[in-house]
């Protein structure tokens, strides 16, 4: 009788583990792994998009704001170079520009 009472008490207090729901234990780590994967995916995608649009300092040189054409235009506006030199250098820059797509 004591054995039966002890076994029934343990079974009553063991909860879902004794009822065969032990596999639910694996859902907790899977949930957190999924949360971190989604978090890193969206943040990484956002970081890469900002880098390639020129809003981030680690993007490609031609995508950064303040490119070579803008610098050339500023030098022309200041009077450092004349119109002939400006147009010649601008033509060279545009001919050597990498394709964006």
C-alpha cells in the first residue's frame, strides 16, 4: 500500500513528463534558435541593404554618397579645373563606371 501511494504521489506531481509529453522539452530550444535565426537574418539583410545603398561606410566605393562625379563637379565649381578638363574627366569616369545591375 505504501508503494502504491508513493507511486501515485510521484505520478501526480510529475506533471506532463510522466504523461508522455517529454518531447515538448525540445520545443523550447527550437523556439529560441528560430528567434535568433530570424533576428540575425533580418538584421543582416538590413545591414547589407544599407551598405549597398551608400548609407553605410562599408559599402562599395561607387555606391557611397559623395562619389567621384560629385567631387569633380565641386572642383569645377571652385574653378580648380576648366570646362574642357571637367568634361574629359567626366567622360572617363562614366566610361569606367562599373555596372550597377
